[in-house]
């Protein structure tokens, strides 16, 4: 008896759909490697605090891979916290007029408070949460890095929510989308290009303060966490130029890694959210995103997760309106009464906070000290204005040039991230040696350090604005033969202006923050200081004079808030009312 077996094509097809292909075998090791490294870093955070003394920072380059892993995990954790904060805080500030009157000035103040100020007042709290464990110090460091990442992301998201095109808003109302559906279907996608570029800037900007974040002082004790920042701080303290070079190499490798594995895929993925009806000439590419899309098994695992997120975004949740509609006289009267009560409550809280600050500061400063600090603040304000103006003249045209050319943006992106991440500490030897050797004026020659890390906020936001500029408008300008200065004045500058304002606000606030590092520079035992509020705060922090520290931070916050109110907020309002892409 002969048996003849025939293959079933349907069975073979179903089996082939669940069997991994060659791209799965490439992607699986990358995924497992990332999971293993994250698990290793998490395990080390649960160790007893005594392990930090047993394993002091070593300048042996063999330890840098482990240090780089620890620093990267801290920055990614801070980035996740910053994203949650951005979506929550930015939405409330943009959609509630009363909340925005308070939250936006608070955001101005928060971005002006130095990282050292956050560490001084929060480290004890985090250490008390997990006594005797490294996790408490890790959380304090992550929170410090969070304070260097969150504000510009929040400003970007806030700006996007305030400038959503009116025709898209009308379409969402025509489809009867609830507030929850509108948020995930319209507002978040519209804000995605600018938000991703600001996430890049935040990730790179975190390197600027990672040195201060990984060395925490509690009383007379200093807790040093393993990381590239701690390694770099020790190399600077010992004047070890070889170790500084190894730290730069480690930073370069890490920046290239998260550019290729995180941000390049995000930029390519977010290109689908561009607001246009005609396609751009060349879309951003990512080898990792293409590989994930080419996998068979991993792709099948990701599809259900995507379906869950899509279903969640379609939930018909009706959130309470943050901007009540209606024009009845009774409702208008109620609104005015509510505004009055809200304004009084805000004023009472502000006066009480000011009273407490003044009462504390009076214990250690005189009226002459206050006048001196305001004078120093004026000097730093002048530096910030001049340097932001120079940075704008340089980076706005270059940002437009890069943003309109995706192929060029792909090449510039990792370089810009590296330059944005380059800590000012690495240039201390050059500045100190040159200033001392040639007897230069520190007030002039230390000034460039203020914008070394913050000028990139302008570049990244302008690139985001130019990348998101609708291709339809560019083609219309080309058809009407609009060229030269008219093209800049009528087409491109209005299109990127809201993004530029966001970048300039965060660059300005970051420059004030960086003044603490830039106006008081040390290389070994040699110190060079400029006249300014940043140097004052740095010197009083080193001396442990808390009333003067609070005075310096309060004056800095006041200058930043008033400057934003006088210049940047009117420009924000102009961009919202006159320069929307409707």
C-alpha cells in the first residue's frame, strides 16, 4: 500500500508567518542586550550605600563602559519622567487660562533655578526614602537630570498646543471627538516633530550638568555615583588630560548609540505627522526602524501593543472642559467672579512665599548685599541678551538650511547632539590657562561658556520648525517665484518663528543656569571668576552660606521671569495670533 502525502500551502503560509526571518535574528540580540544592560544597572541601584565607598571612582579607562551604562540609564529614566511631566503640565498650562497664568511663570522660574539648587534641597528627601541604599542617591541624581531636561520639552509641547491650526481643530469638532480623543488624535501628533527634537536637546543638555548631578554633597559627606560625569569631575580635579580624552570618547560612543537606536528611529517615525497634502522630496530614514518593520516575529508581537494604544486613544472619555464655552450674561459674571477669586488666591500665595523668603534671607544678608546682587544680576542679564542675539543670528539660518534638507539633517543630527552634550567643564583648562597666561579680562572671555550648551536649543527648535513646515507652502512659494529676502520674510521666518521663540526662551533660561558654571571656573587649584550673579551663587554655594544662596537664586528667578514677561511672552502671543499655519 502506497501513501502519498501532499503539502498544504495554507499550513505552510500560516507557519511561515510565525517563524522568524533573518531580520528577527539580527534584532533579537539587540533587544536582549538592551534588556540585560537595563537589568544590570537596576540591580546595582539596589545595592547598599557602603558599596560606593568600596568601589571608588577609578580613572582606569576599563571602567568607562560600566560608568557610561549607569549614566545612560539615569538619563533615560529622567527622560521618561520628563515626558510624563511634559504631557501633563503642558496640557494643563495650554488649555486652562487660569492655570496657565500660574503654571507658565512657575515654569519660567523652574528653568532658572540652578541644578545645584535642586540638589541642595531634594537630596535629603530622596535619601530618606531608601535609607542605606544606593537607590535614594540614584533618584536624587535622576531628579537633578530631570530638571535639566523637562523645561524645554514642556515649553515645546505648550507652544504646539497653542498653535494647532484652526482648520484641524474645526475638523476634530466636526467629527465630534472628545477631549481625550482630540488630545491623542490631533494635538499629540501635531506636536510630535518639535517634541522629538527637544527630547534630543534635553538628552544632550543633560550631559552639561551630569558632572554636578553624580557628585552629591550631604552635610560634610559627598556621595559620588559611578558614571561618566563623576569620572570627568575626578579627571578635572587631578588635571588628568588623558582621562578627559577617554571621557570624551565614551560620551561620543554613547551619543552615537542613542542617536542611532532611539532618536533617528523617532525622527523617521514622526515624519508621518507632518501637516501637508503633498509629500516631501526625501523622507528621514532609520536603518533600525526599517529593520524592525522587516522582522516577522517581532513585528507580530508589536502589532497587538500598537492596537492597544490605538484603542486607548479612541476611548470616548469626556474630560471636564478647561475653557468653559458660552456667552450668557450669568456665565460671564460667574467667570469674572471666578477670575477675581483665583487672582486673589494667587496673589496671597505669592505674597506669603515672598514673605518667607525675605524672612529667611534677612538672617544672613544686609540691604547692601541685596543691592550688590541685583547689580550682579544686571551684568549677567546683559551677557545673556548679547549672547542669545548672536546665537540667533548664527543658528536660525543654519537651522532652516538643515531642517529643509532631510538628508543633511541625518548627517548633522549626531554632530549637533555631540556638540550640545559637550560639557563646559572640558573647556575649563583652555579658558583658565589662556586667561591667566595672557592676563585677559575674565568678564569678556568667560562669557562664551554661557551659551556653549544652551545655544543648541535655538538650533534644534528651528530645525524642528523647518522640518515640520508644510511642503505645500514651499511649493506655493516656488510657484509664485518668491525668493531671496522676501522668501525669508514672508515664508520661512513666520513658519519657524513659534519654534524659535520656544528655543530662545529655553536657551535664555539655560544660559542663566549655566552662568553658575561659566562665571566661576576652576582647573585644579586655579580659579578664574567673572563678575555676575552666577559666580555669586557658585561662591556662596561653595561657602555653604544658605541665606545668600537663596538670595542669589531668588534674584535670578526674578530676572528670568521679568525678562520672559517683557519680551518672550508677547512674542509667544504674536506667534499664536498671527503666525499659525491655518
